[in-house]
C-alpha cells in the first residue's frame, strides 16, 4: 500500500481541508471513550466496513489500527496522541488508494452538563482532485451515526 506523508498534531489546525463536528451527547464521557477504544471501534458507523486495533492493549501513542471505508478504501492508522479517557489523534500512514497526501482524525471527549461533548475533526490534504462534497457526505454520515448511537 502506498505511504502517506507524515505530520504532527498541528496539522489538525492547519490542514488545507478540515471538517470539525461538535456532538453534545447525553451519555458519560467514559461511555464514549469505551466506544472509541472497543475491540471494534465505531461499529455503529454504516460506512465503515471494519475498524480494528492491530496493537495489543494497553493503547497509547504508537497504537495502530486498520479501517475499511465503503468496503473499498483501506487505511492503516497510527496514533500520535493518546490522552487516556480524553483525547486521541491518528494519522493514516498507508492507504490502498492514492486519494490523500495526508489524512488524520482527532477525537476530543469532554464532560459537559449531564453528558459529554465529542469534538471530531477530520484533517486532510488531497492527493487527487476529488469533489470536497464527497468527503463531507462521508464525514457527516459517520457523525450522524455516532449521534444516533449515543442518543
């Protein structure tokens, strides 16, 4: 699989293209964190064919995971930030399709009122000209499925 270019956590603020979604959820931050770190994380997202950790527990910086989107796009993910119970960020280091030059996601889970706030950020630099709306449709579907799952 082709390699993507590496980056540091500053990319989540400076990426050429980024989408950030704030989800106020009526569940505890611990419940959301368990969903993000389960053996099959994000299983509730219909567009994700599979997501699984490929590193042994305990998870932290350096943890790896694979994800398949729409049964077609396979991603190897490498976690660059891991603040247990609060925040995790990964970059994609390999993908089977040359869609992105750089791609990563950041999850921030914070207590808020009687529930929690999940801020989910997608940051990327395309490698090919792709209609930005396609990415938006995929990201919004993942976010909508997550909101529905935890509501």
